[in-house]
C-alpha cells in the first residue's frame, strides 16, 4: 500500500470524484464532511414518496463526452428535459424568452419584433439581454426595455441584491433571448436526473475499499497548519484536497467571502399536479424567484400528491436562520478580489489543493465541476508519480 494518504474535505461532487479516482489508483482516501449527509448540494431524499433536492433543483446537463461517460458508470439518467415557464407581466410565458414568449407578450407587434431580431442577429441562436439593450432600433429598444424590466431586473435584484449590469455579464447571459421557438432551458447533448437519485449515486462512487467517509465531522476543527504543510495526523505524508470556502479554512483572515444563499420551503400538496413544468419562475413576485415541482423532473408517477419547493434568495450569513448555506459566489470584481487574497495565501501550503464551486469561488454548473475534478485527479496523480 502506498504511504501517502489523501484527506478530502467536503463530500460534494468534486470531492467524491477525486476520492474515487485516487482510490482506484491505490491511494487511501479519508473524506471529511461536516454535514450529517454526503452529496453536497446535490443531496436528495424522499419526502412523502417523492424524491426532492434539499438544496434546490439540480439538473444534470452536459455536452462533454468524458463527463457523461464517467458519470454513466455510476448512474442512469431519466429522460427529463428542462422546460421553464415564468410569469412575466402576469402572463405565463416560456423562459428564456423565445419567439413564443414574444407572441404572447406582444400580440400586436410580435411579427415585426421577430423580424427585426432576425435582421439584427442573423445566424445567431440567441442574444444576451445586455447585448440586445445596446441595439439602436426603436422597436427593439421598446422590446428589450420591457424584457429587461419585467424578466431580468426584479428577478436579478432579488437573486443578487444587485442590478443586471452590476454583476458579471456572464450571469444574465445564462438566460439569453432565444431567436427561435426553441423552448428547452439547456442546449446540451445529454440531460436528465439519475433515476436512483443523486445521493444513491454518491454512495456508489464512494463505495471503494480505499475510501473512508466521516460525516458530522468539521475538518477545520482538526486540521493543523505548520510551516508550509496542512495535515491531520502525518505532516510528511498527507495531502489535503479542500473543496469548501477558503475564508472558513483560514478563519476569516481576510474578512468573510460574499455569497448569495437560498432558502427553500417545501410543501406537500394533495393533488396530482401543481404546475405544467418542473420549474416556474416568478420574476414579478416580491420575494420568491421560482417554484419547483419535483415530480415533474424525477418523472415519478404518484397520484393525488405532489411536493413543491419555493425558492427565496438572500445574503449568506452563517448566523442567519434562513440563509446560512453559501450557494453562489458573488459575481462582482470586488468579491473576487477578496477571494484572490485567500487563493494567493493558500499557495503557501505545498500539500494543499483547492477545488470545487466553493473552493474556486466560481459559478459553475455540475458538469463543469465534474470536468474540473477529473482534470485535477489526473494532475494530482501525475504529481504523485513524479515523487
Ligand atoms: N434570470 C432572470 N430572470 C429569470 C431567470 C434568470 O433575471 O427568469 C437571471 C438571474 O440573474 C439569474 C441568472 O439569470 O441569477 C441565471 O439564471 P439561472 O436559471 O441559470 O440560475 P441558477 O439556476 O444557476 O440559479
């Protein structure tokens, strides 16, 4: 058995993928998880016979063959495809805004708006709202002002406590205006939810003789830092892979990092269906951003019962009763600069790898997190082989 041991902090998707790859390469891996369950924010569990996502709807989608193939070793996806609708100016329309949304919202001017869009953006499948707003055309100005105000402004202000042009443009560009009738939320080759659920999938990934998992254990309390090393028991032979927020690891040395958090209220309703799509957005509502009906994405066939989750964003604060989990790194330069101080400081530790959505302080999707984890596993193993 190889002498070097890996300590992984956090059992989210990044931590478990790396754990599995290192375990398969013959290394002993200990995973420390401070929560009372594995699977990070992908954790799902059964409520009244329906599989729900404790930390909000997680839908896998990717066009990356390597990621898809890797995950297929552990899960089988159902055929769910995300189609979202939202109440814009009191009308239920497809989101992202597509040609059908335009038909519903502008019954008198729809043809002209669609024609102008095609003229200004030929051969382009979509256009981000902040780009559309720059176009010098009277009708498109009226259209983009309306969409900006009714679809983006209130939703984004609730979500980020900032206006769309005060956050990184890539955030609102995730939901561009679609220049066709295409009505799917994602554009990827593979999409779905694991039929057996995420938590079961994580159990399978972790089911390896070289992996030990310790839940209910906050590694921060047992980690030691000496000279250029970070370790639990054996300074010379342990390598630490940290997937959590860096301010926690370094005890807020450079102040707290800024995150947005979410609060979920789950409700079981005694009716077969609550809404047509899995997710309905509420840009108009003063408090909530979306309602998810889980059955519509797990595709479970349950009569006279359904579970919905209402989503309310807020500022992350570990002492808050509602918003005490970090979900989204704040997408501003100021927030990232603060993070960069931690990132530079972390380089001092020669046996530390920092990764994951929290560790990297990056708003990435599940498949990007998996891709990063696969790449980092290879890098770690190459570094080990050099030793
Ligand atoms: N957004 C919006 N209105 C909507 C949906 C999204 O303004 O109806 C903006 C908002 O700023 C949000 C971003 O687009 O944070 C990205 O939305 P997405 O659905 O990708 O967010 P996620 O599912 O990652 O929370």
